C-alpha cells in the first residue's frame, strides 16, 4: 500500500515542477513591457479631437479680440492720434508698424507676410507632433492666433496696426497690439517649458483621449 502511495507522491512532485516551470514561462513577457510602452509612445496618434477644438478656439479667440480692437482703433483714430487712458502711463495711439514684432526690421511687411504664412503652417504641424501637454496647446494656439492677426493686417494695409502705448514721459515701451501680446505670452510659455520640461508634459496623459 505504501509503494503505490510513494509512487503517487513522486508523480505529484513532478507535476508540481511542471506547473512551476509553466508559471515561470508565462511570467517572462512582462519583462518586455517597457519596450512595448516605448513603441506606443513613438507611435503617439497626436492630439485628440477635443484638444484640437481647444487649440482652434483659443486661436480664434485671440484673432477676434485682435481684429475687433484694431477695427475700433482704425475707425476711431487717425494715424498718429491717441487717447489717454491712465494719463501718459497708458494710452491708445493709432500707429502703423511695417516691420516685425515691436517695430523690428521696418519696411519689411511683404517679407513678413510670406514668412507668416510659413509660420502658421509650422505651428499647426508642430502641434500635431508635439501637442501632448495642455500648456503646449495653449502656447501654440496663442502663437497661431497672433500670427494670423498680424498677417491679416499686412495683407490688408501693408503694415500692422499697433495701438497700446505704455511708458513714463519720453520713456516709452514699443507700441503693440493684442496679437503681439498673445505672441509674447506664447514665447514666454515656450521658454518656460524649455527650462522646465515637466511643464510641457502637464496633461499629456489625456492628450490622445476623446
């Protein structure tokens, strides 16, 4: 009686060894999970529909504010005419800029009109490839809205309408507009994300949702 029992016990032990080996084999694949995750990251599908809607909404909002404010200025004030809002510290002055941001490179409006078309396309492409985080979407949308706003001015007037005049006495900041303000904010956000990469990844987990 003990012989068969002993043999049965030996068989059970062998079965246990087989089971352990099977479990070990099945446990192997998780060790290769990281390369799979890396492959998924490399094939990121891009921003979700909701992210694109937010991107477009911010850009359109900037464009509407920019063009509406410029329409009021051109319809109310002649070139060179101004209105004091807070004494000489803050004024609305109708000014024309034939150069780039803050009056740089004057008499270059046609060149910058062509450049702006390329910039608009690059912004959209860059958002498609790198718009993982929310701040990236916001920054690029501000940049897009501002670029289109100033581009429309160059196509319509051959120059950009500037009107925000700030300073004390003869010490004045460059006259600018709503589009310039959006572009400057976007540049500051992009610089901040370059210095602190974690900012660019904020909200990245939901970039492909929806």
